[in-house]
C-alpha cells in the first residue's frame, strides 16, 4: 500500500496532491486492502499447485484490490 501511495504522489500534479493525501489516509480503503492481503496470504498458504497460486493471485491480489479501489477511491477523491 505504501508503494502504491508513493507512486501516486509521484504521478500527481501539485493541484491534485491534496486529494491524494485524503485517499492515502482513507481508513476504509486501508482496511479493505489489509483484508485482501490477509485473504491472499491465507489462500497462498493453502495452495499446493501453481494453478492454485494463480487463482489466489487473481482473486485476492487483483480482484479484491480492484474492488477496494473502485469502492473507496471515488469517495476519497471528493
């Protein structure tokens, strides 16, 4: 999450940095990302084959994070 925040700060103009700070301090977004990471770690711990690892990465590492961003970032950008 910190890496994504840093990358976002680098990519933003000065005028957009105020809204970026509110996005990175959004507790709901942080909680959602933590749960996605927890789900990913639990899924990977139970995986035995590369196909299961790919499933875990897609489901929790990509889809859940995308859900978090789609749900909480528009609200934080207001």
